[in-house]
């Protein structure tokens, strides 16, 4: 396979099996530290996939189809890191576009900090839901087929989107045209160096981590390289979404929790009824502190679940 960043050939493979047992290789370029799914879907096939089948398999509850309302409600509490990292770029005169806005959970938070927030998602049910819920304009088609004008946005965001696209180099180039001079691009993707796959020996997690809808697996190095080649200057932040209980569950059982919400929320201990308040509050406080400290450690070591890039056009 030819690496999309350095254009050199590689035969190295990170895995030969994906989530659900599908036998497909993920190739790896060690010069760029990027994983690449060994499967060629055309742009049209991908669009069709995200308009339909995707949400039947990518659901907050493993094994159950989902809908925009459920997506919105499960993800709405977990947008703080994104808002916090973008804060200094926001303002009442700014126009923001989110590509891959899903049911609008980020738009809902961000709309009050900017002049206008607009979303795009190929899943038209989600795009419609987001528009209704957030009072934002949304589109369910390619940006080139909308009435949006080039050089009209101060900020363009794509969260958990770049790893799905046909070609990330083309993707960034297409959306860059819609940024004003000096505009900001914010990208969040899963981290190829997530502790669960990079640091711990968890064979089942490894099969779970690599899956058919992720065409690209970025690390800090490859994401920086892509953005630099695309004409941006910026930095990568390491953010951890899953909590320490979720990781302990993986470490001990090597299997996922049945639903992602408890793993993303603050860790919760179930106490017996009528237990003394002192025990309850001190243990809870300890657990929250432990979780914060674990997440900070993962971030220092750059082995968090997600990497977040913010950069400006050079
Ligand atoms: Zn390469």
C-alpha cells in the first residue's frame, strides 16, 4: 500500500482482523506513524454507507441500531473538552462550520459563543434533527453543492470525522477553501497510541479498536504531518474521554462495557442504601480524583483516546 502522506510503499501491517471478525489488513507507515485500512471504497460508496448502514452498527449501545435523539442525548454531556480547547478562537463575530455534525451535540453547545454555527452531515436524519434542536442551518450534502461561500468561515471543525473519509489530504484541501485567510481548522480523531491498544496487551481490545468504518488511524505525528503538508500551523492536544473504570474493565476482562455512557461519564460507585454520608462522599471524592489523575497521566504520556489539532492557515 502507498502511504497517503509520504507516498512511499509499505508492506507493514498492524492487524489483519477488524471488529466483528472481518478479515481486512490495516497497513502501517512507520515513517509517518499512520494506519491505513486496506480497502478501497469509492467516495460514492462511502457516502451511501454513512447515509444508511453506519448508524445501524455505530451505536451508543453495542449491537443496537440508534437514532438522532439517542445520539444527541448520550453525547451532549461530553462536549466540554472541545469547547474548552476552542474557547480562545470563539467570538460573537465568528462563523463556525462543523463537518460531520451528527445530531448536533457540539453545535448545541457552541452556538452561543459565535455569530453563526452551521453543520454538515451525510446522515440526513441527524442533520435535520440538529437543525431543529439547535436552531442552526445544516446540510446533508457535499459542501460544494450547498450555497455556502468559499472563504466565509473563521473556524471549521471536524470531530471524529477525518478517520472515516476517503482521502484526508483531499478532505482538508476541500474545506480549507471555505476558511477565511488565517482561519482555524480544528480536528479531533481517535489516537493510534490510545493506551488500550498501544500500552496494554489486550488481544480482544485490539480487534475492537480497528474497525471497518475507520479508514485512517492517526497519531500526533501523522496528524501534524497531514496538517503541515496542507498548509496549516498548529498544535496537538491529548484528551482522554473514557474513564479509569472503563480502562480497568478492559484491563481485567478484555471486553467492552455494554454501553458507552458510564465509561464516558465520571466514574460512579454504587453504594448500599443508607450507607453513612461520610463513607459515600469520601470514597466518591477519592474515585473522582483518581480518575482525573489517571487522565492527566495518559495525557502527559500522550497515550489518550483522542488527539485534538488546532491550527491556522499559514
Ligand atoms: Zn508515510
